[in-house]
C-alpha cells in the first residue's frame, strides 16, 4: 500500500520546516510521518531506494538519516519542494509508491 493521497484530510501538520511541512503522526525512531505537501514523501513507507534523488531534474531531495526506522535508515527528504517542476518522475519510479506529487496542494 502506497502513500495516502488524502493525507491533507486524514493527517495533521506537526512541524513547519523551512520550505516544507511535516504531517504526523511522528514518533521517532519508528514513525516519521509524511514530509512535504506538493512533493509528499511518506517516510514510513520509504525504503531509501534513492531512485527519486537520481531522476529528479531539479534536486528537490536530500538524504535525511533516520536511524532505527524499520523501513530504512535514510529517507529522501523533499527539502526543496518549491523547486519541483511536476514531471512526476519520482512518483512513477518509486518502488514502494511512497511519493505523491500534486501541484494543487
Ligand atoms: S515531480 Fe519531478 S521535479 Fe518534482 S520532485 Fe519529483 S522528480 Fe523532482
């Protein structure tokens, strides 16, 4: 099962980072929530594959270490989601459907 595309209705904002938002619930180290809104990455699904980082033409993502997380110990963090050109490459390529791209968010 991939990211919940209705996360804006089903989840609450728990943190406003510079340039993007984190949607809860968050309870480290096992639960990190969804990072980003236009480029939304479900950290609790992400396996740290890295294909999103490889295919993104505008370097939206940066690795974030998540030691102790059961799915992977690093995640693709959409720190520059405002640079996204909505090509959908990351969403299409993600092997676990952890990413939802939505220009209208
Ligand atoms: S949709 Fe395209 S531009 Fe936006 S984060 Fe994904 S790969 Fe990068």
